[in-house]
């Protein structure tokens, strides 16, 4: 049950920044993967395996705890989520082989899974009523935007101080998450405690009946963007070196960040568009960007890859923001956490499976051919999901 909300600019900003911060922690390792490969001998399968293992506890948290904050309150789930993220960063500060990388990423996955539903719902609850499109833009933009910020920050650090950056980047991030947890602890609670917290831990995907008609097609679209984003996080730094001819470590961070940063920027800029127009238009731009990826990989051009990443990222951001609005507008108050959990559950599951298979395939066929095939698969998913979503919305 929702309490009478007391939204203000400060409370909404605190919740939003905290959500971005916990997502940024997940982006910090990406530029360091090349270092782990070169200095610690971590294989390509190990890198994609770390991403897949990161997603398993994330999915478990979404599946079992997606609606927990609807019963306990937003703060009682959000604060532990941030502190768990800080603990994961402390483990990642010790990486010297695949084992601590996998353990640290698993802890990060648990943190993100708890935060996406609880902090995401906090953002929705505290949003100013005068900006109905803003919470959808924030909740859809925080994961990719945070990843971009984390990747760029650690990319700069590793370029300037390659010996110390892997440790310092995670220690600083742990401090930021601890501070965010302290700030969130003082936010006004937006949910009245209700019975059923233990029952809510049963692994059930809770999509409100009002959103079920459009849910499959919308999720196919947004899952496609996460497949592309997962591959980018795990292997774009290696591709910058081995396929696109770059040898500095910051280029790998840039390859990860541009796609993920262009998304939320474009999503925020398009938050006044009607949801169906944002979804369809963004999907069209995303497919054009994917075609640019294939061209850049074919000719081995880093500049063309970055340009394509801007286009694809912008399309992803607009389409995803529109998709979030479609589902959130069809979800009654009090069910937002469950809806967000269901969306992210399908997105991250698709990203985990595709990244793990891609890592195995790269060892057999090479990075460029696998990336090209994956781009084609993503384009097909985007086209099918967008078409089905538009038809469903027009029929309903």
C-alpha cells in the first residue's frame, strides 16, 4: 500500500542518483578486462563467464525479491542493496585471477537485482507529478547510463595509472555506494508495511493483468538491447584491441561507454514523446546503428564503430524509455516493483545466455564473425518486438 507521497526535488534526485551509482559499479570492471587477460591470464570464456555469473544472482534477486519492497518498504531493501554493492567492490579490488572476479561480479549481481526493483520503484514513487515521463526515463536510463559512467571513470584511471587503477577504482566506488546508502536511509518512506513479505519471496514473475497483453513483445524488444549491451560490456574492450586496431586501454572503455551513455541521454530527451512513437522510432534508429556496427567491424574502423554506437545507443534509449512507459502506465500503483523486476528478469536472462554462448563461440570462430552474427540476431529481435508491440497497442 502506498503512503501519501511527499515528493520533492531533493528526495527524487537522491533516489535517482543512488540508482545510477549502483549501476555504475557494474560498469567499473569492463575496461579492466583487457588488464585481467594480459596480466592475470583470464580467458575470453572467463570474462563472458564472469558476466553470466554476475547475472545469475541478479536474476534470483529479481525473481524472488522483486516485490519485497512493496511489503517491507523501499528503504529496507534499497539500503542493503547499496551496501551489498559496496562489498562486491571490495572483493573485486583483490582480483588476480578468474575466481575473485567471478565472486565479486556475483555479489554485484545480487546488489543490482535488489536495487533495480526497490530503488527503481522508489524513483517512480518520488517522481514529480508534473513530469509523468521522467520516472520511466530514469529507470530505463540508469542501468546503461551508470555502466557508461563506471566504465569511463575506470577507463581514465587505468589509462593514467594502470598499476593502481584496478584497486583504487573499486575502493572509491565502494565509498560512493556506502555514502548513497546513508543518504537513502533518510528518504521518506513511500510504502506502508503490509503482510506477505515471506510469501513474496516465492519465485513468481508478477506482471499486472493490465500489462500482460503487451508484455511479451515489449520484452523481446528491450531484451534485444540488453543482449547487445551485455556483449559490449564483456567483449568490446577486447574487440577494440584485436579487431578495431586500438592499443590504448581508454579506447576499450569508450567502446563500452558510448552505447550505454547515448541511450539514457536520448531517452531523457524523448520523454515527452508518446510511448508508441518513442518505442517504434527508437527501434528504427537502433536497427540503423546495428547496421553501422556490422560495417565498422567489417572494415576494422574504430571511428565508424563509435559513430554506430552513438546511433544504436540513441535508438536503444528512446525505444527502451518508450517501452518502460508502456508497461508502467499499464501497471497500477503498488505493483511497480514487480513490473520492473519482470522486465529486468527477461532482459538480463537474455543477456546472460547470449554472452556465455558468444564467449564460447569466440574461442572457435573468432571475435569479428561472432559479433556480426550477434548483431544480425539483435536486429531481428528488435524488428519483431517493435512490430508486435505497436500492433498490440493499436489493438488494445
